[in-house]
C-alpha cells in the first residue's frame, strides 16, 4: 500500500515569523501535495510574501517547521543550498541579470553548480525558451524585452535547475495588462504538466481555473482554505467575504 506521506511535498506546521515586535506570521499550517496547485490570496501586508520567502529560507522562520521532501528546512543545520536547488522561485520584479543575455541568465545556475556542461545547458535553455514562447530570444539582451517577456525568461530560469516545486510571488502584478495573459498561460501549462506550485496572486480568474486549493491569508494567519468553488462562491469567513467584495 502506498504511504500517504509519499504524496506530501510540503508541510508547514505552526510557522511564525517576527520582525522585532511585528508578528508577521502567526502560526501558519499548510500541507501541499505533489502535483497540487495552491493559490494564496489576501490583502496587502498580510504576510504572503514573507510566507513564500520562508519556504526557501530567504527569510528564516522564528518558530515552527517547514518540511520539504521530508527535510526540515527550518532547522539550523539543514543544507539549504541543496534544498533550494529543488525549489524554483519567481518574483514580482523578475530579478534577472541585466548584464547577461537571455540564454546566459537561464544557463547560469546549472553551469555554475556543475549540473550541466555548456552544451547540455544550451540545449536545455533552448528547450525552456521554447516552452515559454521565446525561442528566438536566446541571444537577446534583457533590457530589449518587454516586462511580460522578462517574466517568462524568469520562469525559464527558475525551471533550469529542474525544481520539483515552484513558488510564484505575484508574478503578474508589475506587468502591463496586455502582458498578463502570456505569463499566466505559461503557468497554466506548467500546472497541466503536473508541477507542484504555490502561487500568490490577485488574478482570481487564474485561481478559479487552475488552483486545486485556494488559501486566504489575513493578518499572518490562514483564515479559510478550500476549493475555488468553496472560496469564491461560498466564502464563510467575514474577512474573506469583504476581501472578495472589494476585488471582484
Ligand atoms: P504581503 O506580501 O501579503 O503584502 P509582506 O509579507 O510583504 O505582505 O509583509 C507583511 C508584513 O511584514 C508587513 O507589515 C511588512 O512591513 C513586514 N515585513 C516584510 N518584510 C520585512 C522585513 N524584511 N523587515 C521588517 N518587516 C518586514
Ligand atoms: Mg507581497
């Protein structure tokens, strides 16, 4: 019989994060299964970015545990670099290296970390660029690309290490409206291919269509979680109801 734990990619238990006297995360509990797409929604300042950043230890938690692939990354002695290789992260502001070409950005980590030689990395980057619809941009300068194109390069770069979970922090919030669809389309395809994803977004259409589960965070706590149908059509929590009234 298959052990149920085998299906769990990420398990967060009683996670807290304080910045001085500012209690930003107040005890988050969340389990994400393999191949699951979890969308996090909630008001600005509620701790969504802080939460995502603790998941690959860009911020260290104040207390609680974060188990990814059975390794507790909240522990001090965990080799976080090894864990990070399996976690892809995409930020609101792309964070690409502007002095490198598109191809160089994507090939950087696999080559530096000796996961791929130059030939393998070139082939892999070419394949990833095709996947995000930018195969002709291999040698382009980052600055010559639109915001939407840059974000798709950032997704390709995050995929270059063959992560088994992808974290997205408002990947379309900095984009002009006409660019949003292409980026969401790439994310949708990734989900279809079975990528495990945690996505912070204000794109409720994406959440409704792609999420297996939607999680509402407010004031550093998960106040409600459920299927898109439950969250958007039958919200129970008063704060979720008023959040949805404001944005939809
Ligand atoms: P969200 O992504 O939901 O808008 P954030 O996680 O960015 O929320 O921020 C939550 C709270 O944490 C805010 O009050 C913010 O000021 C605080 N915060 C975030 N990062 C830091 C930091 N590096 N140092 C101090 N306070 C921070
Ligand atoms: Mg944020």
